[in-house]
């Protein structure tokens, strides 16, 4: 299965985005919004994870994360990722990343070492993908979005989820295969 590890978003995230974001799709017609049920804060993409490694992945995540305290992260800015000079992804993320979240991502990544077929070690940049631009979209077409700050939305980081990603027609469908509850917040 294609798998990744992520932090789920609270149910009211979409309400916050609707109140504080712009109507992105109406501004940029080449933007394809990600369905609300598919939004998450990714920690580590595993790629193809053989069925025989799923229980190992769950065990490793549980063993390494369940004693870590939960934390919070404030999503307060949006921006665009690009590739080869073209915009690819509209996202919302954090201006300030708490060290506890960086540590969580690092420990999750290390605990899953050797599992799946993704051998890349990506720099952790906490973000939520809001939409993807149609191939060929130009920078000048997304200039109307600009990068900007938003009224902060605080995500309580209490769970880490191993998701299965099924690619089909349209957007991928993400199914939670297991969740690890973090220790209570350190106040």
C-alpha cells in the first residue's frame, strides 16, 4: 500500500479556512482544491509499504511516539510550492514551528527508517495542502494570491496517524490504518 504518516486536522479546520482564507478557486481557475477529508499535516511519506511491514510500522510509531507529549502548532500563513518554475501546490503553514513538532517529525522519521520505498529525507516543513495547480499554470497566474498571513488556527497535535493512500480517479482517498495517541500536553 502507499502510505504516509500525518497529523489529522480537527473538524473545524474547514470552517476556519472558509472564514479566514480567500476563495482561492475563484481567484485561480487552474487550482484544484483538495477535499476537506483529505487535508492533514504530513510528517513522513513512506511510499509503497508492503503489507508485511504495516504492523512493524505501527509498532515502531507506537513505541517511539506514545510517550512524547502532545503539542500545538499555529497555522498562520499561506504560500505556494513550485517546481521547474511553475506553481504546483497552494498550502497553509506555520510561521513559527515549535521545536516539539520538529522533534516529533524527526523521531517519527527515524522510527520508520528502512520501511517503505521512499529513501528521500525531506526537510520537514509543516503545511496543509489546500490545492494543486493544473500543470502549466504560470507564476503570474497565481500572483493574485500572493503569500500572506492569516488569523492563526491552532492545531492540537495529539495523534499521529498512519494513512493508506489509494490513487484512483480524481483525488486520492486516504484511509487511517492506525493512530498513535501522544502523551498529554506539556503545559
